[in-house]
C-alpha cells in the first residue's frame, strides 16, 4: 500500500493551526490571553490575533522569530511543537 501524501496547507490553514496550538498550550498553562501576552512582551490584542491565526485582520499569522521564541518560553513549548508539518511551500504574500 502506497504511503499517502498529506495535502499542503494554505497559509490561512497553517496560521489557524498555530493559533489552535497556542490556545491549547496557554490553557494547559492556566494563563489568560492577556497574561500570556504580557509575559511574552507583546500587546494583548496582538496575542488575541495570533490565537485566531492572524497577524492583522484578514492576514495569516506572521510573527517575528523573537516573538515566537518568547511565546514558546512562556508556554513551555518547543518551536517544533508550535509549527505544523508540512508548512506551505508557496511564498506568503503581504
């Protein structure tokens, strides 16, 4: 039986999955969105958008590496745990 290939996600789907993973990790840690944002050094509104999989309304999540690392520290995650596999191979349009 041939191995099934997973369909490559869109940037929107990829972003939504990151948001779900952030939310689950935050809830496991017992933190509010506001507290998580504060501990990571970002605005509460920004973090809320991240949990929705967006960077700004209608645009897929695209945080800076330093922001991702800060969130991973706060939520006790590895970056690998946060990022779905596979990632989109098409460039993210701004």
